[in-house]
C-alpha cells in the first residue's frame, strides 16, 4: 500500500498546562508508531483566537502534526483518542497525498495543452500573420512574369 501523508491539527482548552499538551502529543506519537505510522513534525502554534465559540471558548491552544502512514485505521485510532481526551475541544485530519496527486495531474494537463497550441508571437506589433505568409490563399504572381497590358 502507498505511503499516505496527513495533517492533523487539534485545539486544546486555552488553560491546558504545557505538560498535558506534551503528554497528549507523546500519546499520539506512540499510537502512530504502534500502528506503523510516523509523526514527521510537531508544531505548537500557541494560543489563538478562534473564529467562533467552541465548547464555550473563544481561544484555543493549537497543535499541528504531520503524519506518514500506510494504514487508514491509524487515523481512526488517533481521532478516537483525541475525542476522549478532555483537554481537546476540536480536531481535524486532512489527507494530503491525494491533494498533491490532484495538483500534479492538473499541472501535467496544463503543460500538455500548452504544448498542443501554437505560441503567439510576443511584441507590440505582433498580430495575426498576413494571409500570403500563412498559406491561406494563392500567392500573387511575380512582377516579371506578368503580361504587359495592351
């Protein structure tokens, strides 16, 4: 199975002590390693104001984790643990590898379309090519071959 990338962000109560947040992060890292995953990065973003009230709180302590996993049940287990933790008021997990794959496909499609269509000449006087140069009609006869008018 392919390696999957995830972003996991959870918000704790603003009054949560730093030791408890470290304990939650340690539990999540241990659970990830038990299920064949790996926590690549942990960032504590600190206390931030939220857009709306969550659990009667206007602020929350944000924590970000970047995960690598080959099993989908790891995310279920991490979310279950976050759900039963009293200090955590909200969490969200986003799978990144499908989004990255979609972006790469879109870029490849744009490059393919760009190769198919002709390039327009750049410059101030650049416009459509004249009809004679583009082969759109019969070319006029040279002046030397024209018969004299009588």
